C-alpha cells in the first residue's frame, strides 16, 4: 500500500514539474521581441519583413524560445558579432 502511495506522489510531483516547464516555455514563446532584438533581426534578415504579420509574430516567439535555450558561442576561431551575441 505504501508503494502505491509513493508512486502516486511521484506522478503528481512529476506532473506539476512538467506543467510548470511547459507553461514557462509557452510564456516565452508568446512574448514579442524587444525593440532592440526586433531591429537586429529585421536589419539582418530582410525576408522576415515579407511574411504576413501572424507569421512574423510566430517567428518572434520561436526566436525568443531559441535565444532562451541556446548560448551563442563561436568555435574554431569563428567570432560571433556582438550584436548577435547580445541577443
């Protein structure tokens, strides 16, 4: 009986953790880019301006998610320009 209770508690805790991680990711996805970041993206990736507004917003969310999860670093001598590294 104690084993079943322990498993139930583990599943509940795991569910809460997964939900919080998912919610944080969703919040970051829905957040628009800052003015500084939007300017950098628009100045360096002009094709974005030709997308419909809905797709631009979706892309901004994906960029936010990417920037949140990744650390931009050069490798084998490749240097990342400061304007991109500061994203």
